[in-house]
C-alpha cells in the first residue's frame, strides 16, 4: 500500500469515527418518547362516555310521523314549554328536580288550517344498550295517541311493543307512579312518556 493510499484510508476511518461519535451524542440528548397510557376502550365503555343521556332530542322524521299520527294536518309550529316558575310542583310530580333542558322542552303544535289537532314532543332516554329516542303524539288534552321509537339499539320486538297503541295509552301518569310500570327498557320508556306528559300539562307555551 502506497503512502497516499494509507493517508486516504486513515482519513476515511477518521471521518467514520467522528460521524459515529456525533450520532451517539445526539442519541443521548434526544428526549425519551412519552409513555403511552393504555385505556380500556370496550364498546360498552365508549357508549357510556359518548352517548347522550336523557334529555332533548331532534324530531327526525316529521313528515312521516305527521302522516301516521295526524293525517289531516296541514302545518305545525315549534314552541317551547316554559316551566321555570313551576319548579316546586314539577319536582313533586316528577319525583325529582327538573333539568335545565326540561325547562325549555320543545313542543310541536299540529294544525289543520287554524284548528289545533294536538302536539308532538320528543325525548331521549338511556336504555340498556344505548340511547332510545321517542316521539310522543298527544291530543289537545295531552292524552297519548301514538308513540314512535325513532332511534334505538334494543331488540326490534321491544320497539314494536312500545309503539303499540295499547302500550302508550296504558302510560297514564297515575299508573306510572305505581310499582307496576315494568322494568329495564320498559320502565325507562314509560318514565319518558310520563315526563313529557307532565311537562305538557304544566308548561306555559311560548314562541308561537
């Protein structure tokens, strides 16, 4: 090996050692990667965290529902039930303190021309497998004439049961206060109907 070859080899080896040394220095100074926290994210837990519980919900299919419950209707108007001045009475009838959403419960008044036919109210309740959204149709005296489950995660047989006219008509306020109101999803739906009927009876309609 000639003298010039040895010099070039020495130069290459020196550059390699310098590069390796710089890499080691930067590696030691690099901040450690943050420790990731593992979270148990089962379907049930995610539903419980992100699913909206009881409270207001939209009226998703007004045209179809009006055709079913009020086939002679020509229009509907949205209002709000204001019950802020009846907190004591509401608490007695509901068996609990009214929520903020219940103080401004939406109500849709159904008309044939200028004749009032009844009203539609909606409510979201928490079922055993997720949210249940209900649409309650009532006459001018707030008696139920129909119930529709517009969204749910329960068995289809339960939906059919709740939508039967006999079921919703059995949801009287007095019977709902008794011990014979069912269990599980049935009790939740009955309680939802009870709440809507009480709000309708106690609420002063505004906005129409």
